[in-house]
C-alpha cells in the first residue's frame, strides 16, 4: 500500500457498456410510453396512430418523462449498504444459450407457442385499457386492435416481459417445491385481504364487484382477467425467487447474501409490477379514492420521505416538521397573490416550487445552525417551539396571512408553453396524482442514492458516535444542518402541492398533531428505510379513510389518534424497528437487545464526552 | 528543547477542570517520523493531553502547534476537533469507539471518505466525481483492511469483532484519513499476548513504511520499551522525565512515581 492515491485517472464523461445499455433502455421506455399514450389509428391506415403519436406535441412530454424514469429505474447502485460487489458471483446464462440446450423441435414449439400467447395477452390487455365503451373481448375488436397505438406499446412491453419470464424459468432447472416459506404465505394473505376489502368498498364503481369474468359488464381493474395474470405472474415470480437455487450446483443461496442475489430480471419485474400499480391502477379507482391518493397518500409520502432524512438518516428528532410544510404552502399563497401582502410578481405554481424549496431550506438552516449543537431531547423541544411559532404567526398575523379566515384562492398548476395550454383542474384528481408521481419517484431514487452514498454513511456515523466521527474530520454540525435543510425543502415542496390542490389555506391544518402524524408514519414504517416509510405512509393514511366511511367496529374519526397511539405502543413492544426496517436500523435494534451498543428510540446515541 | 523538524510542539499547556488541574505546564516536542510514547500512572493526564492535541479539550494556558509539513504550522488550541483531524491528526480511543451498526468495511470507508469533496447534490445525482471518489474509497478501504490484516472480516459488523480486531479496525479507520501523525490511546488494552505482538508489528510498520509519526499512550511497558524511540513520563499532570527507554528505566523519579501504583515498573 502506498500513501498516494493509486486509482488510475479516468475521464469523467467516458461511457461504459452499462451506461450505453441504460441510455438505450431509457429511450425505448420513453418511446413505449409515448406510443401507449398516443391517439387512435384509423381503419385505412393502422399505423396512423403511431405516426401521429410521435409527431404530436403531448407525446414529447411523455417521452421525456419516460426517458428520465427509465434512466432512474435502470440505474443500478454498485454498492448497497457498503457491501461491495466487485464481480458478479454467478455467471448468468444468456437466453440463447438456454434455448439452444433444447432439442430443435422443442425449441420451435416453445417459441411459437409462447410468442402467440404473449401477443394475444398483450392485445387483450391493450383492448381492456382502451376506450371503456367498447365491446370487450369480441373477435371483432381484437381484429382491429392494431388501430390503437397503445397496442404497439403493450406488445413491446409484453415481449420484454416474456423474455424475462422465459429466462427466469430456464434458470430454475433444479427447482423443487418445498413447504411454502412464511413470507409467501404472508404476502398471499395480505393480497387476499386487500382484494376483498377493495371489492366490498362502496366508493368504488358499482360494477366493481366480485363477479364472474363477464367481459361485457365492467371496466374495473379487478374485472379484467388480465389483472389476475399480473397478480399470478407476480406471485409466481415471488415464489420462485424465494425458493430459487443455484442453477448449476442446486445449492440454496446463503441467507445473509439474499439481498445481493436479486437478478436483473427480478429487478425488472419488480419495476414493471410497481409501475403497473402506480400508473395503471389509479385510473380504475373511484373519485373518492383518487382524491385520497393525492391528498392523503401522495402528499404524505413526500412528507414522510422528507422527515425520514432528518429522523431516519441523521437521527435527529424534529417535532416541528409541519412548520416547513406550512412555509411551503404559504409561500405558494404569497406568490399566487392570495395573501393580503401582495408579491412583486405573480408566479406560476411550477415556478413557486424552487422558491418554496429555497425558503424552506433557508429556514431549516437558520433554525438548525444554532439548535443542532443540542442533542436529543433539547432539539425536539426547540423544533416543537418553532412549529408553534409558525402556526401562531399563520393564525394571528392577519395583516399578512388573513389568519384563521383562510387565504384567498390559490392558482392551479398550469402550463402555457410553446402552444401547449393545460390547466390542472382540481376536479380531476388524477392529473394532480400523476404530477405528484413525477416528483415523488425521482425524489425516492435521489434520496436512496443519497443514503447509500458518502453522505448517508456519514449520517450513520454521526448517529452512531459523534465524537468518533469528528475525530475522523467529519463536521457533524454541517451534516446535521444538511439533513435538516433537505428534510425542510422536501416539506416545502409538499406544501406547494397541498396549497395548489386545496385552493384555500387554513392555519389549523398545520398543527402539532400533523407533525406527530408524519413522525408516526416514519416510525411505523421503519426509520431510515425509504420503502418502509412509504409503506407506513400508504397504510396509515389509507386505513383511516377506509375505516372512516365504513365505521367498522364503531370507528369514529375523533378516535383516530387513540388507535394510532395504541398501534404505536404495540409496535414498539413487538417490532421497534418498524414494519420494513432498514438494514442498519435492524442491526442497531438487535445489538441493543443483546446488550451491545445503545440504540434508543431515535438511534441518536447519548454518550457523554470522553473524560 | 528545540528541534529542526518537529511535528508537534506543546508549550506550557495547562488544563483545569474547575479546581482540578489535569495538565500542569506540560511541554513536549515530537520529531517528525518518531514514535513517541507518553506513559504515567493512572490519572496522570495522558488522555487529557490527547484530547488537547486533538482539539476536544480547550486548555486554559499554553500553545500547541502542529506542523503538517516542514513549512506549514497550525495552532491546535481553539480549533474544532474535526478541523484538527482534517489537518492530519488522527487518533484512536481508549475505549474503542466503532460505528457498531456498520460493517468493518463501512467503518474504514467512512474514514477514507471524510476528506472527500462529494456533497449531497453530487451524491444524489451520482455525478462523475462522486463515482470516481466512491471507486477510490472502495479501493483504498480494501487496501487498508489488507494492511491491518482484517480482510476476512470485511462484512462483519463492527461490534461483533473480537477486541484485538477492533483495535486494528480503529487504526485502519484512522489511517483512512491519510494522517501525518497518529495518536494511539492504549491500543493494546485488553488484547492477548499474541495480538499484542501483531499490534506492535503493525505500529512499527505504520511508522516505517508509511512514514507516519506516532504518539502512543500505553501501559504495557514491554510494548512501549520495544516500540518507542523516546518516552515522556507524566505524573500529576506534569512531565517528570523524558528520554530514551534506557534512560527512563533507570530514572529514579519514574521508579518512584510507579512504585505502589503498579508492578510494571519493576519488571
């Protein structure tokens, strides 16, 4: 070892094979999305739809969105949680290799049958996602399927899926069915409960019931047998994944390394399934659930992943988080001219987002610089105070905020650019939902990268032992303020989204209780784990809306916090690390149970100064 | 007490906690590339001296100058601990302080990364520099683990390491920051004889191969006498003797300080 750096100089912008593959995938993904959203064709010219799809303006947006999404989805972090995968441990056999292992006759039969099936499935699926008035499943419709441009998109997707599935199946040559492991049973149970609870929900359209697969009756998601194909596909892959063995030696993978053996196919399938749920499923929900999806779940997912940076990554207890949310919302009101205090210029809500980010971030830094020298409980008290200050200002400073009377009307999101005119109408919650997704998905990926980067590790180090971290030259204050500011700016963005959708702001939205609620989402889901936090937000925000309508077991809205409190107590006794804990957090909890280390409720250590 | 090329110059440092004087007019000079050992009975102020040298404690009087290179000099007193570390002073702790929930590899990597420039934006977007630095820190961490002979523990959690391995991990983590001087606070405490031997060999390797100056606090006299080129003896917060191992062993003052306190001095 030498003291000098021995890494050879590499040009920063040179692309390797992986990069090229990623870019190509992204472009193809963008094209598929563009075609899927394009207009219909005509009898005389079946490809008319594709052509117009690619020429019309609105497709450009979808294309860019698809490319960005594709880039993010196919980006593979080489280092996950510090475990370095230097080389791929098992060699993957390519599809062609596997197919050539068959005798030639079987190969052709296999290819012919599967291709036909896949094409048929894609056509039918495209049909069902087409105009709802159509007479589904008649051969007449199938014949003219190619008039719909989205058909082409589904065909491409289906072929890609088919490749993945065949490849996956081929690799499981030594597959043996053993007794089902508990995760599979758990998953099955959750799915069953979800499906049955959804079907008994009166908020869904009347046709949304558990009837025979009558193709003429319904446009509902669960009425399409293709949906069940998706589900079966997902379940099959999950099972085979859990039971998989090494294709050559037949050995079971080591439990420890489970997270590392996720094959690219698995990853792809997961993304496809998630993409389906996120992009397709909401279209079939009733208006009530579409509104909930945005206002109750989407906004809170954003808030939760923001607070997760502060609480989960950096281990700081922030009880005034809602203050930054309120700031974002009131900044939106200000620049929309909805406050008594008129702005120098009115802004489109899209341009308010950067302002909200900057203002929330600045206030985070200003609050953080003096207070983050404090530890644990003291910080909680200061942030609690800050939250109250913002609430009282919003409520009582009527010359600036209109106080408890509420603000004036806030402008909707709108685009007037290069001949494109589109206004996000509050009556159509789906338009807002997709906009929210467009912010949420990049944010999830960016924060995940952050957690697995130097910055994330540094936060973990500070959380574990601040003195040791400082002895390595880490500026603990800087990193804590950074976490604080990033959490604050995320809340600012969520504030903009809320303000624009709700239209009028009332100070009593931004009370302490909301801060606690967001904190509960984070703790319930699993601090420090983005998937966990999202899961917590979805479950805990969906459940009250659901229970509220049904009044199951005499449930009343006023009792909500009673139940949430009880839930938290039970959680802390039986599963203190949260529903889907992060790997680091899991270790901390396990260690402290074994008497090692000192994971307290927040993972912030309370060691005193060395003496 | 002047020197051509010192790395640490401590002049008349006095540190008090309320009425208790922990360090009293301590002066010492460490030469560049030297293994200097600070010994003394319990409570003599050794660890307090270390904490002053790393900026954790603020002495009331005196000055501490650190020379990262022959031409540069840095005043330690009044500097925040992380800035002292950035200047090239690395340390280990008396009771080992690992990042327990992280793996051995991550522990070292954090040390290596502490001086890298990647910020949150670069980390989120995985800008080319971030990737470049990540690659470097991975490679460097592996090198360091190899250097301290912990390769077989790469993915073990820090808190499940045996005591001797923890000590070496702490040294590897400190080496990751590319220090000019390494402060070791009782590295051999709680290790068995064979681990002690390996540790002594590691310390002298760090000194000779990497050219890092070492300031060592240690109670094990055998280890100290075999490693240190020069010794400083503290008692009741003051320097009572200074010299080569041979001189110290014969010094009546040192023998007096140690008599009754421990048996080690008589060996």
